């Protein structure tokens, strides 16, 4: 694995366009990070010239990829806005700073206040439900600290990289195209990604993965509504956000934080899903472990759609553990019907 110094040395080959001096000695190369065969660098230009930026980016990328041990290279150029910079102005309902991906109609984030409320379970089953309804669906696992989509979707392989343009080929199972940080990390390797590197890798997951034509790309965000999640929402070109909550969390105002997060980044809130709403005891009695109706009440108070409530079903947990989401394995079952209804509502809201 090359060190950050070796990366910098390699980048001394890249000349600033029109100069004999290299970009490293110009002092514009910042934030070099390298981990697990992936490298990312950030380059700060003082010129707003788009051609200069593109040329530096292309040359850096080919130089980095030529280094032994590097599989993925990401170069981010920061530039002041000027007449040569891309026109400003934000399309309504689109996250600031993120560029749309051609071929993907709608990118939808799934968020939660904390871990363990079933965000990944909902993402995986909603993806399967949308596919069952005839949509072309991708699922992007952005939970770098606990990527659980590989396990839940029953795939864990290294994605291949195409010759030539070196794009990552998403894996596929249950009719869903999948990409996860879990595919790129080795099991025994600690996660050592630094903030800026995470953002750039996620950006790559969006722009350098061969998603093909998709009706929906679901994004499983890391749990929480803090700065890291906000930056992720700005990195990914989101069309809308779904918040997953338990009834208990909802009544604690956690949902409000999720709503605030999406508002901050100008992403429309598609609705709230209440998970683990209740379970049906063997005698048929409805047991509301976490209280009841918190999600619906909070949605009403905040003026956002309520997408539905998902009871606790053994089949849901088992499906997740077995790598066959219940919607894929038992589409006719009661839990699957709940996810299918939520998917239908979501499609109606998205138009
Ligand atoms: N409605 C449900 N019924 C039964 N088990 C569930 C349900 N929702 C989630 N689970 C289980 O709860 C655990 C946590 O869910 P997970 O989706 O991993 O949460 P998160 O992504 O929010 O951390 C998993 O074992 C999952 O199978
Ligand atoms: Mg999860």
C-alpha cells in the first residue's frame, strides 16, 4: 500500500497547465488520503477556469491509477466561482453541491435518528418492493461504519472494475443493483476512512458506478442526523428523503431532527415510516412495545406525509439475517404487503 508521501511524489509528475512547475510545488494539493487501495486527493485552485480544472483532474487520475496497489482514485477540485465555473443556481428540490447522475431518475435517502431502528431493513425491503412493482432499482449502502446491506441482500463480493474507463460494476441480487462500502473493505480491516475521504468515496459510488438506467436509487445513510449525515446529503444528488423511526423515538422529537437535516440541504421530505410499531402475540393480541402512533402524530405535527407503520415480524428479522429480504422471499406474506403499500405511496408522492 503506497503511503501518502508516495502519492504526493507521484503527483509531482502532473504539471500545472501552461507551466513547467508541478501541482505539488504549487501547493495546491491538499488532503491526500489513502486506504484499502483507494486514494483521494483534493486540489484547491485559485483559478475559476473549468478547462484547467478538468485537465488537472484527468492527469491526476491517470497518474494515481498507475500507482501499484491503487484500484480507485478520486480527485476533487475546489474552485472559486467565476465566469468559467459552471453556472450557479440550484434546481428546486435538489441537494446543493451535488450533480445529478444521468440515467438515474430518482435518488432517495433513507435516514434515522439512531442505529437499530430498522433503517437498513426498510431500505432493503423497500428496494425489493419497488422492484416487485416493476421499477428498476439500485441500493447504495452509505453506512460506512456498519454496512449491513451486503448481509441483508445476501451478497458479499468484490465488485469488478471495467477496463478502460474503470467504472465499478454494481453487484446484483433479488433484482436490485447493489453497492456498499462493505464490498470494498476487508472483513478484518478496521475502518480508517477520514471524513473527506468518505465523502469522496461516496461521490464515486454515485458517479463512477455503472448503475445503468434506474428508476430509483435508494441510499441507506449512516444513522443519525449530524454533520456527517448532512455532508453526505450534500454529496449525493438527492430527490427526497424518507425518515425511519420507532414510535418511541418519534415521540422524543428525533424525527424533527431528521426533518431539519433534510431541510438544511434543501431535500424534500417524502415521508415518515414507523417501524417496530407493534407485534401480534401468539394469542392474536396486539402488543405495543414502544407505544403507538408516535410516527403518525409527529408527521401530522410537522406537516409531512406518513408512509405507514411496520409491525415487528419474525419473518422480517429472519429475512435480514438470511440475506433474503422478506419481500423477495415471501412476497405474499403480511409483512411484505406492508412494504409494498409503502412503496406504492412513495411512488405516488414522487409522481
Ligand atoms: N419490523 C421488524 N420486525 C422484526 N425485526 C426487525 C424489524 N425491523 C428491523 N428488524 C431487525 O432489527 C435489527 C436492526 O435493524 P437494522 O435494519 O439493521 O437497523 P438500522 O439499519 O437502523 O441500524 C435487525 O436485526 C433487523 O432484522
Ligand atoms: Mg443499518
